[in-house]
C-alpha cells in the first residue's frame, strides 16, 4: 500500500479545486532520471487495476507496474527554503539523487 500524508492531501485538494478537477493524485514511476527511475505526479482519474489510498477525501492512485517499485511509500508535501514539492519516502529505494525526484532499486 502507498499512503498520502494529510499535508499532501490538503495541497492536492487545493490544486484540484483551482483547476476544477477531481481531487485524485496519480503517482507513477517512469524510467530515467539520474538514478534510474523518476516519480511522476499528475491529477487524474481512477483506472482499472489502480491501487487507491484515501486521506481526508483525497485519493492517491498508483498503477500496478509502478506499485511494485513504490510499495510501502508515503507521499508528503513539504515547504522549506528550497521551495515546495511533493516528496516520496520510498522504503524500496536503494539510492536517490540530490533533488529527491529520482531513485534506484
């Protein structure tokens, strides 16, 4: 299972309401990046086979292929001096890059 923190759910709800879209965050994994795989976030819809986690009325959906690489992860929204972004804490990642958007297994 993958989870969505309350701060990430709040941010997704805000973005979705501004864009007039459902509060559904799709997390997927693509090949590439400096460490081998990259996280991809977008507002989306539930598709057949997706894993769904709901926090405060906001859904996080992950396709079955991506789920194998991020099982047990948490998506958070963080704001610091470097900016604001969604952050994935992935227990399956063997290493990552400095920007936090790329990982290897």
